[in-house]
């Protein structure tokens, strides 16, 4: 606990040293914690910037906007259409780099319009252990990562968020909808909509941590222990299959390994376990 408190103090000191900052705000666990802390330290010298796109479910945008309104934080929403980025829809292994590069170009434009010299994002130390080409774009764009600077990991961020009374403290982990596709599988607006609708259906049925991975006419569900227990209900399974077929899938499968971040990276040869 003392170590976590020390990291939190270091985070606040670091944010204070910035003077003012624009936070790339998705409404997730990490960016919500970062934004709340920055606002407590810097007040009106903090702004939040959120991208609206087909990769970002509308429910997440509504939550992000609602949080900023409740906290009295200036919030800017900018359109970002990743499918227009050259090469993005082909879903190459550097897809995340292409996306983040475009995203932070637009965020920097807002920050400069508002006279703010720093842009920050919410990655933490746990993000260091996975294949994340977007981090390269973060560095190239001169975007700072205060949570990583303070040495904070995901579980610490959740615990501190709980102590602060943030509703996001136990929110499911989220990644943009493009992460549901195997590399090389073409990303289209229609397919993104299928994934969004399928995941929303599961969330509405009580699933907390869940992903629907796209494999052509097959939807592969990744979920946690609570989700597996829900799937023991045959009637619910049949309802899910029926609704998924309405969405456009032919087959529905449950991944026996359950939810895990970056599962699509398992398809990259150099990252496969020996």
C-alpha cells in the first residue's frame, strides 16, 4: 500500500510539473483515472479529447461524455475515420500504429488550438509485456504516458480508482473493435458493426469481461469465469446463437482459454510460443 501511495504521489507531482495537459480520453479504466487525477491537480488547465469512430462503440462515447460533464471537465470530441487511412482496412500487423498515428495527430491539433503544450495517454506498465505497435506512434508523436512514468500497473490503477470512488474501477478492459480481427482479415464498417452488436448483446445479458473475435462466419467468444458460468445455461446459449445468426454469423464458439488481452497476436509467427 505504501508503494502504491508513493507511485500515486509521484504521478501527481509529475502532472503538476506539466502545467497543463490534454488527455486522450477513451473512458476506460486507465484514461479515466489519469483524467480524474490530472483534473484534481491542474483544474481547468486540463482538457479531455475523445475520438468518435466506427472502432469506438457509442456506449463508450456516451460514458466518456457523461463523466466529463459530471466532473466539469472541458471535453472535445473529434471525428476519426480509421477506415480511410491508407492500408488500415487490410489489417496489417502494424494496424495499431497507423491508427494511433492518425489519432494523436488530431489530438495534437486540438491541444495546440487550446494552447496546451502536452498530450498524455493512459498506458500503464502492464502494457509493456504485449505486442503494441501503437506505443511507437505514441513516442514518435511526443505523447507522454504519466501512468507508466509513475510505475503504475493495472491492478494498482483499479485499486486507486476504487478509493477515489470512480465508477470505472471495476470496468471491463476495453480495446478498439479492430482488435477483434485476425491480422490480414479485412476490416469493414459492416463487420465492425457485427462485432459491436454481438458484444453489446452479451453485455446486456450480464457478461462483464467479454470479447467477440471475428473469424468469417464464426464468432469466437472470449469471457471470464463469470461468463463461463452464464454459458452453462442452455437456454441462454441458444438465445445467443439465435441472435448472433441474426447479426450475420453462422457459427458461435466459446474459447476454452477464456478472455485474454492480445489473443490475436498469437497469430503472429515471431510472437508464438515455442
